[in-house]
């Protein structure tokens, strides 16, 4: 059950990151939201939670870190896709 919760949380964070970066006009790319949300949530959430001294508990600092990590990964992915489309 925990794995399903983590996957859903990662997808929601990835979707929120896309909306935060202005992706709402084209809709949410759920595959990208899944990957960026899980990776950003893991790295950003874990890093911020540990730096804030919250440990591995679910706290607001971890959620903010998850959103920040997913936003950074989503922005990098969107930059990469635009760069690849421009050179083709």
C-alpha cells in the first residue's frame, strides 16, 4: 500500500510542477509527471527533510522539497525537449 501511495504522490507532485511551470495550456504529460515527480520527490523531499531535521517523517518541509525537486526536473526536461526540437 505504501508503494501505491508513493507512486500517486509522485504523480500528483509531478503534475503540480507542470502546472506551476505553465504547462496547463497543453495539459499534463502524465508520463513526464510520473518520472519527474518520483525522482524529484525522492531527491528534493529527502534532501530538504534531512536538512530541516525532520528525518524521514512526512512534514511540510518534505512536501515543499518534493515540489521544488520535481519543478527543477520538469524544467530541465522541458528545456531538453525544446532544445532537441530546435536542432532537428
